[in-house]
C-alpha cells in the first residue's frame, strides 16, 4: 500500500497532534475516525465499519488495534482483536492501554465519527469507567486537518480537475431522451478514468420532481423535452474531495429557474468577497441568508450553504465545519471549502443549485473549477 505523502509530512502532522495533546493536557487520544488515521499515518481501509482504534500518546507512541483482516493494511505497530462469539474488543483495548501505562490518565476519544457506533461507545465507556478520565476529543484532529499543506492542496486541485471532467460528461449527455443512468455512469467513469477514487458518498442525481431532492436515491429516470436535472458530485484524488453542484435545464428555462439562478450566482459572488481571512464561517452563511431573504426566498433556502472538504471516507465527504448561522470558525488561508446554493420550491416544482470548491488564500479565494458560474441548459 503506497503512501501518498512524504515521511516529513507525516512527521509534521504527528508533531502537530502531540503538541495539541499537550496543550489540552491529554496523555493520549483514541482515534476512531478513519480519516484521522489516514491523515496521521497513511493507513487506508474501510475496516472502520468494525471496531478499530489508533492509540496515540502525547510522547508520539502509536499503536493500532484492529481486526486480522486489516493487518496487512497497517504499516505501523498494530495489535489484533479476534473475531469470536460475544467478542468485546474494548476489553482488548483496555489491556493495551494498561500496557501503555495509561492507567489513571486523561485520554481523549473521537466519539463524533462514523467509526464509532453506539455499541462501541457503550462498550468503551463501560470498560474505561474506572480506568482513566475520558475526554470527548471528537474535533481535535478535525481542527488540525482544516488547513491543508501544499501536498494536500495538490490532491484537492487534482480532485477539482476530475470534478470538471465529470461535469463535461454531464453537459455532453444531458438532453431529452437520455437516462439518468447514462449520465451518472459517465460522470463517475470520468473520475475513475482520470485516476481518481470512489467518493465518500454517492453522487446526487435527480430530475423532474426529484431534482428537488438533496440526497441520493435509488431508481433512474429518462429526461423529457422540458426538464430539470440536479447534480452534486465530487472529484476524488487520494481520498481528497472537490465537490460541485449544478442544476441543468432541459428545454426552455422557466422564469422561476432564471430568478433562482440569479439569486444563486449573486450569493456566491458576494460570498467570494468574504471567503477570506478576517471573517468566519458564520459570516459566509449570513451573506447567503441575507441575499436569499431579500429576494423573498427564505422559505426555499437551506440553513447551511457549504462546508470544509478534505480526505474523507464513507458515508460522507463533509468535514465537521459548516457554513451555518453563528459558526465562529475563522477562515484561514489553506482551507478547501465547498460553497453551494440550493433553492427548492416545492410549490412550483422548480429547483436550482450552484456550487464549487474554493481554496482560501491570504486574499481572494481561488475557485478550483475551470467551469464558469453560468446557467446550464440543454
């Protein structure tokens, strides 16, 4: 399993993590988020659907506890828990922590992750109740990952190139008589053919009434002479994502479509003026909400308008930090942020979306897509 970054990059990440552990007065942290393990060590697996954790001590010691099936994926020191009836790997973890001399210590735990099921949390809390002091450290590594290194930015840029190729295919194929299946296959195929990876969640595709859905659903439809097609997808390189969103109009755009598109474009262009250091994620949302509300679209907009992106694993390519009301997270250079406008009018049945990924800088943000923010028609 090839590593995607240099030894120096991994060393710097470990140094940042151990420094933060000392700042938080934590003796160790239990990483259950697969993206945290990947970011820190390059360990790449979907085995996090089972119990596994990477123990990292403040002195830099790290030990992975996982199943035997993932042993060959692990390139660092690892322990194995054995599949068996009524297996309780948290007991193996407690024994490991004892061997690492962590009895009575302060230990952080990543609870807010898809690698931590309710059952896992229950077993863990029960085992460690009288063993150590447990601290919820769900966002500790997530915060460290917000600002990307130059090497990470290179992968995000490549992911955006692949996302553009996928949109090229969608534009080429979208017309009356085309099946959503053909469009979806071509978009995902463009990412694979370009050397990319599976996305951390499914591409969203929906036409007609289903263009108002903001989630993937099963079932395919054939486009009609007058139609609307909503797409949300991401290019992916080494698990780094660059997302995009568009609604393509088949036939003649309705006045409502044009009204919605103009609102989307105005909001994104206004956000580009504040998507820079000195503002917060909450500031971005406030701009979005103000423009939509001034246009009388408050009932049709969402309560968030984007989020941070990075290396992510199923079932979501979203990082924790979102553009929503009151979010104090500062915008800093080196972030990869997906800005999306979503307007869904259930009364008229009209949908409109517009979105792309940006790289923040010391000044104006840099769009990573080569596609302009124009209304797409077929």
